[in-house]
C-alpha cells in the first residue's frame, strides 16, 4: 500500500526563487522510504502558462518521486492537508524603497494568507517564510494564524548564515582548515542590522580546536559582517534582481536541518520572547541546534556573548520591534 504523499505548498512558485526551488524539493531528504511528494503551486494568475511549463519539466525530471503537481488558486481549501508551506510570495522591495514601505505593502498580504491557511491547517503544519521582511512577515502571519504553533513558523535566516560561512571559509587564515570550521552564530533581523558572531567559532588545527578570533583579526571579522549585510543589495545591483539560486539553497539547508537535524549550530528565524533583558516578542535570527523532527533549541548564553556583539544584537532587536509597531499600525489604519 502506497504511503500518503507529503504535501508541499509553495506560494510565489513562478518567481525568481520558486522556479529554482521546485526542482530541489523532490530531492529533499525529509521524506519517508517510498513516500512521494505532492507539489501545490500558488502564484499570480498571469503566471499560469509559465507554471504549466514548470509542471511539464517537473514531471520529466521526477517521474517517480512526485505523486502530483497542482497549480491552484489561494483558498483555505486548497491549503488543506499541507505538511510544509514555503512562503516566497511577497511585494518585492523596489530600488530606494524604505523598509517601512515594504512592511506596509506586505502586511495585508500575509494577514490574508494566514487567515486562509489557519482555517484548514494540520496540527503539525510547518511554515517557512522567505518573503521579506521575513521576520516581521512571520509575526503578522502568526498573529492571524492562532491554530499554528509559533514554534512551527520560521523565518529564513540561513542565507545570512551561508554568506558569513562563505566569507570566513575563504579567509586565508581559515581556508586550510575550513572543513573543520564550526561555531558561527547569527543573531537578529534579516537586514543590514544582522549580527555575525565569531566569538564561539573555531577550527581544528593539528588536532587542537583553535578559536577563529586567534587566527583572524577583529577588523577582518567586522568586515565580514558588513559584507554579509550588504550582500543582498550587491546581488541586486549585479544581476538586476534579488538572490535566486543561493536563496533556494538556503531554503533547502533550512528544511533539511529542521526535519533531519544537524550536527552543527545553524541559524533559524524563530519566535523569542526575551533576550538579554530585552522584551522581544518578535521573530529573530538565533543560533540553534536542530535535533530532527522539528525539535530545535537555542544555543547561546546571553552572559557569554561579548559586550560589543550584545550591543549590536540589541540594536537589531529594536529594529524588529519598530517593524512590529509599523506592521500593527498599518493593520490598524486599514481597519484590519
């Protein structure tokens, strides 16, 4: 008897990230033996023909792994039975647009989506929010989807993690030992305030763990943080649109760790009530251990975070709290 298909719903499936990500989902290592995946694609009506072309290619690429592929309109009924919801769709940030304007453009969309999904959500539904501002979008979504546990709603911070990992791995002092590198920590918002913390990072050299801070200067580590903060805009300037393949890979990494676990500390955008004495009540990037089956726990002690890093974390949290207030004000002004 065939196992019930694992249902993955993707909003923004025809977009810059979605059209790449769809070809990675059937290859994820999260499915049970002999379990196939059902793909549900959601995007704007004008993308119908393009999505039909994607379906044809997906059928050809995965003749046995995929049980069905459906192009659907957004509705509570069409989200029923979803196991994993990946939310790529959102109003993209225009050149020169203020972040607060981006929030205003997305709050109504994420409220509407949350109300639909909440109506028919499975008790164990997991939601990964990628569309920016992802942490604040996660807050808006959760506020209007009370049937979905906060712990099952994540924002994507893995891209920041992967970017920082790439930079440090290619540093001349780390490159010879980069396969043994561990301990990178990401905190805060997926924005120019994101905090890259190397204070617990180390590599294995001659059988001994050596702190990265002993191999790389503070100035170089600060430079890596600034490069991570600017990377997204650098990509937009270079290719005329935001990250596609690297974002898709970050989603794959996040999902695999969420379901299967990871031996190393990684970055997840998750709900946190209080950090270092600051009332947060927002989604923010945190270093976590993933134990598989959705079980994660944070991996840091505030008292062990260097004071300068802690100051930057507090700045990022304050930015998130401001975004939260902007989102709530937008909803109030629109009577939502």
